[in-house]
C-alpha cells in the first residue's frame, strides 16, 4: 500500500478531515524527499560516466558561449565609447569653429569701427568754402 494512493490518517477520529489531509500531504512530501535523498546518495556513490561525459561537453560549450557573450558585450562597450568620443570631438570642433567665426566677426567689426573713425569731418575748412548758396 503506497502512501501516495491511500491516506493513512483517514480513519483517525482524533483529527479533523482538514488535518487528515494536511498530514497526508506531509507524508507524501516526506516520501518524495526520502526518494530524492536516496537517488542523490546513489549518484554520489557511483557516478554515471556517460552523464559526466555529456556534462563535460556541455560545460565546454557553455564556456564557449560565455566567451562569445563576453566578447560581444566588450565590443558593444568599445563601440559605445568610440561613438561618445567621436561625438565629443565633433562638438569640440563645432565650438572651435563658432569661436573662430565670432573672433572673425569681432575683427571685422573692429576694422569697420576703425575705418569709420578715420572718416571724419575736416574742421580746417571754412564754412563759406563748402557753401554753394
């Protein structure tokens, strides 16, 4: 008679039906834990060579996948850094061009102001020389 098919606590009058069901579930869980423990002990005592060989192959493949994944992540990081550096370099060049243009405009303005100061009214001429009246 298996504990999984028959509830040994079903005919006990000292516990309620709910308690009987809970105790039965604990008994089934206990049975499963005992079986898992026995399987683990058997596996530890006599390892399955074919399983170990398959696990070694799987380990090598997973190592290769991990290496490829790390290389891919590294490539993404390097590409991102290169793009950021290029963007920063481009912004720096644009800023230098703006400063150069601003300096050129200031020089042109200064030259225009200097030429405007050179063109002045000649006070040495008399008023009657210019008049046509």
